[in-house]
């Protein structure tokens, strides 16, 4: 995570410069709109739901991925 506020979470995409590629989890994609469960410098499992280009920057619209199922 790069930055968290009440409307969205900015996510650093592994192996990419944040000036070129950034991920965004909008609050409406998070259960109960609870962005507080994310904090800067943590990691998160996400799924890409859309890709946008704005100038030289690629913006990945993300949503939280389902939790991994425990192995039995």
C-alpha cells in the first residue's frame, strides 16, 4: 500500500515504478467501505477489474481477492 484514505487505497504494483503503474482499490469495492483495514507498507491480495491509461501512467482498478481456502 502506498496511501490510504476514506475514499480509496493506492497500491504499489510489484516490479513497477508507481509513476508508471499504480493500483487503486476504491472504498465501494471494500466490504463496509472500511479502508482503515489497510495500512501503508502492508501487502494485499487483489484482483484487477479494469485497466485505464492516463497519459504515461497505467491505473489498475482493483478489488480485494477472496481469502485463500485452508488446505485440509
